[in-house]
């Protein structure tokens, strides 16, 4: 979770986090790709109409809608008649809460309060704490609770509403959101109380989002033991127990059904101190981030985990790297880092942030991707403004208004700099501001400057990324530290004075990555960036936008195009990469003798690309 407006106090038996995040209101972004992405999403949030998202909530409560419903997933069944009506409203509430906390713009809070007020009216009209937008509404939930077979994912969709109300309450201090949330939470306690543990586990076989995380947060917000009990009950033991024992049983499982559960496991550990939940979360992270992820930090094929021995059968799918999975893996990574600030968490976070999250947004329209497949010659497909509303449209609303939540962290005596992003952080307790100026990743350096009310003794911890052979730190122009330990922190403990200037110099080099099971299939990286072959618009209509509706395109079956091939020793290919005339612009010679342009994957938009290459052996 991002830093919140309301403090979530730690109670007896709850383990203390090693680090604290800064309130997003105390971090400012400066010009750069992340601020651009934020502004594009802000504009989209303001264009969306709350009454259209509220349409089906009012219908289910017996109230007349105030505006026509949006299209796509908000009014049509998704795959296999599984219905997600209403999930967008929850994501929208979270996005508005994040945007409000980041910018202070009162318009976001006004929208949050308005939506919460409308949901309160739905509760009043229905005589129930339940608010939902999917067809059959309360009847579908009741059938699910009775153990009947249903075609829907009610808890998954409700989780988004719970989360949006929680974020409205905590990030935007919205009293109406808190009131609706608590009534909805109490409904959930009463509705699930009759279920035996076995019946509850059976119910959890259907996708249910991160309901355990929500009820853990509710417990911390209120101290209500019913919420802590329900957080435990919503923790899917069939998934948790093998993970807690260090057993990887993920092959074939729907990936993004699992990741939110694991985020919840870590949160349940934080409210109970039960180490099984922590162990399950940490093992899952190691398994997915270290052994199941693509070079981009994404994972999965057609939304499912696959056996890595079959990497070559899945890597070139058009439906790989679901953006929701990357969103939720970063939530998990951040939560683990706060309790165990290991540099490998920060390295994974950075890689996935650039190649999964920043790469998911169309820089021209602000729309977002669903999948980011690695099929050579494929293209990114972005949602339409009013007729797609995929799951990743919802997380996409959140992704780009919370960049500032993981740049800096602190404990009582140290400030951690995890990301190299133009920004500034205010540490109120120290009466200190640390401003970061950088063009990273165009140049592998960043400069930080203190503004201090008085000389202050503290430690500045600068991340030495795993991708940089060395790290050199200068303070006021003089070398102060040198590190030859990639994947560590350079600690500068001293009394800082107003105007002190720190420069961090890193090394970025081209590299080739491959999976152990498929050494002839490689991706190229440059520092934390995946380099993609920029393959142009062959076969795409001139001027056509690659912005699509879920049901109205055939691009997954898009006609294949000729893609350059590479030949040689896969381990040595990176040595053939040559710099171009512009920053982050490279070329590599194809087997056909023509240069292939390589640019950061996050800069690919509206053209075909390749992120993985099957390397042909050199013919003597």
C-alpha cells in the first residue's frame, strides 16, 4: 500500500517494520517520463463520469440510474460468462485517492465523496451493507456462499470496491468512504459467519482478489477482532500452506488470482505475527521474481503460470506478462521490502516499474495495456477510453498516479534512495528536503542536494543496483565512497549541512539474458531496461491507432510479419550491440546483415517490436 493519510497503528503481537514509507504528499515529482505518465492518467480520470460507473450499482439497489453504463467489461460478460461489472468503480476510487494524495487537487476528493455518497444511498435503498454491480447482485453472492456453482467472481469484484473505499478513507480522509466501507465490512462478517472452515476454503477456490488484505487493513483501522478473524479465513490455505513449507506448486495456476492472495498473506503476518504467512509470501516472491519472470519482470502465459522447463513454448506468446500481475507483484515487493529492506527487492521493483508499469501506458493517449506479449512482431494493444475496462484498465488507473510512493524510505536515522527519478522528498521530522536531479536512465548518474534547517546527523543509503559493476559517490565534488558490490547500499553516515551535494555514478552496459531451459532465446538489457527491437508498422494501416476493444479486434491472431533473425553465440551477442547517435538508441546486426534498432521497451508504442530473440547458430 502507498503511504496513507491516516496512521495505521501497530498493536500488540504485530511485528515492527524495518522501514517506513514517506507520505506521498511529501514527495514531489519533477519533469520526466513518470510525471508525464501521471499527468496523462490524471486527465483520463477527470474525463470519466462517476454516474456511468455507478449505473449498475443503482440498478441493483432498485434506484434509477443517473447516466448510461459504460461499455465493455462494465456492461458485457467477459470470458466464459464471468462477469466483472463494477470492478472499474473500485479501481477508480483507488486511483482518485492516490491522485488526491499525490497532488492535493480537491477535485479528486470531491469525486470520492460523491461516489461514496451514492453507494451509501444504494445501501439505504437495498437495506443492506452490500453494494455491487454484477448481474443478479445479492442473489449471486448468496448462491456463492451456499456453495452453489456460479458463473461469476463476486468476491474478486467486491474486493475492488472494498479497496477503493479503503483508499478513499485513508488517502483522502473521506468520511463517507469510511462509513460505507465499515457497513460493507460488517455485511461481509455476517454473511460469511455461518460457513465452516471447509466451506470457506471451497468458496476461496473461486477468484477473490485480496480480500484477506482488506480485512487485515480494516482490523488495523478499527481494532475490530471480527475483521482480523475474517482476514485469516480469507487466506486461502490450499495456496498458503505449501508455499510456507517452501514448495512451488504454481504450475498451471491462474497467476493474478494468486498474487493478491500473497499480498494479503504478508499483510496478515503484519497483524498477527504468524510467521507462516510471512514465509509463504517471501517464498512466493523468490519463486516468481527469481525463477518464473521474464526479463521485463512480468510472468505467465494466457494469465497462467507455466513450467519453466517449457519456457520456449510460452515465451513467444501474445498473451504473456499480464499488466495486473506486475502491478500486484510490485505491491508484494514493496510490502516485503518494508520489513526486510534487501536490495534485490528494490532491483526487481525498478526493473518491473520501467519494463512493466511505465511500459504499459500509451504516452500519447494515456490508455494502458492488458498483456505485453513477447511474440516477435507483435504490438502493444491499449484499452479504449469507454469500451474496454479490462482488469488492467483498472490497475492502470492506479499505476501512474502512485510513482512517488516507492522512491524513498526511511527509518529513524537513515533515508533510503531506491529509485533514480527526478523528485524531492520532505522529511518533516528532520526538517529536511532531499532533491534529486537526474536524466536517468539516459545517463547513469543522479545528483541529490540537501536543504536543511540545521546541521543534521543521519545516514543516506544509496542503492548500488545489481546491474552496475561499480558505484561511486561524490560529496561536494570529492569522492566519499566507492562500491564494488552490486546489489547493496552505499551508506553515507555524517552530519549533513544545508546545500550539501551528493552525486552517484553508476555503470550501464548491454547484457543478454536467457532462461536456463532455453539458452538460445535471449533478451537484451541495458541497466534495468529491456531493449526491444523497434520493427516499425509493417501491416498496420497508416495512422491507425493500436487502441482496441476486448471484443472487437483480432490482433492476437494478427498476421505474422517478417522479423529479423540473430545468429551467433547467445552469450556473446550483447558485445555486438552498438550505440546510436541518441541516448538509449542502439543497433545490432541481424543474421541478414541489416541493422536492427534497439530502444528501451518502455518507449515502444504504436509499432511492432521484439523483446526476445531465438538465436540461430552460426553457419560455418
